[in-house]
């Protein structure tokens, strides 16, 4: 059994990882009303880009920057080929097209990088282990875990500022309320759609590099479980609510960390999803969600 300080440290790191991905899901759904299932592939491709940059330069900053750029560019491509042509149609169609885009990205990674075999990030300062002394216990964390927490907070705050305080954010909120009315008011809906997916994918790109630094190895499919959990977080937190996604991400992180620390690692998913089901039974719209009027 782990001590409470160690459990809290693990919870913050896990919750931050989930938050980076879940916020992207909820942003895209809140604006475009589509369930975007290429997030895991974009995250994995960004992690590979970060690996390349880190191997060539040894700089975590360069790796993180290239991961963010890779995520943004792939997001624009996926939006253009898999979302824009089918936007406004049955909600199952964008699910199929984005899954197809994800499979293409993952297969390209598998065929071009080490034939899909797992690869490990080279050791950097992020691998450094910091040990503390708290009430007679010695909890520890790596600098990459600390970086995940810091970057999650910073990036979510920046995204919130963009959405709430900038002209682009006003355009995003206008499209989220009504695409037709926004278009009549002169908002370029296609530009807003591309920008939204790019912003969400840049978060995924940052998350891909940071998460890859803290795991043993990566492969083209390593982010798939994370995507599924992030989607579940966005659902039970309230689709379209950025604060809800943040709260949900950290809530799931704490539930999993406490399940592992006090029970057994095999119970982490069981307790996490039981809690999410219970929340949805009481609040079908999610923790901070609101009922969305049916568009006709």
C-alpha cells in the first residue's frame, strides 16, 4: 500500500494527462457537435515527432514545440478531410471518418517507424527522480510528471483565455451556439471549425510528448486507452464544458490513484468507471453540462 503523499502525487500526474486530452474532446464537441475519434492517433504522431526532435537535439523544449506543431497540423488535415465534408450530417458519419483518419495515421506510423515496434524516449532531465520526506514517508516523482502537471494547468488557462477573451474565442462561442446565425453575422464557420480542431490537437500534441516522457515505451496505438478514458471524462463531466473536463480529468486521476494505492492496480478502471456511471445516472447531462437543444 502506498502512502497518502505518493498517492496524491500520482493522482495529479494521471489527472493532468487525462485533462489535456479530455479538454480537446469537449472543445470540439462543444463547437462542432461531433465526436472526434482521431485524438489518440494525433497524440501518438506528436509523441513520435517529439521522439525525433529529442533524439536529434536533446532539447525537451524543441521536442515539446515540435509535438505541439505536429498536433496542430494533423488536426487541420483531419478537420479538412474527415470533418468538414460531413459536418451537419448524421453524428455517426464524423465518427466513422475520424476513426478512418486515425487508422491511416497509426498505420503510417507503424509502417515507417521501427515497423511499429515499441520505442523509448531517450533519458533527459525529465527522467530525474525527485524524492521528498513528508511525515516520515519518502514520496517521489519525476520531473516529467511535474512538467505534465504544470503544462496542463498553463495550457488549459491559455485555452480558456483564448475562448473567453479573444475575438477568435467569440467566434468559436458564436458557432457553438448556432452555425447558421454565426454565418449570417459574418463569422467564417470553416475557419472556426479548423481553428477549434487545431487548438484541441495542439493540446493533444503537448500531451503526447509529455506522456511519452513518463511511460516506458510508445507505439502507434499506445494512446488508444487514454482516448477512451478522455472521451468518458468529457461525457460524465458535461460535453462542451471545459471546466467540467478539467474537474473530470483530475477526479478520474484521483479515483484511479487511490484505487491503486489502497487496493490493487487491477481495480483502477473498475472503480473509475463505476463512479462515472453513477454520476451519469444522477446527472445525465454530466457534472457541469447543460441540456443541449435539439437542432432542427
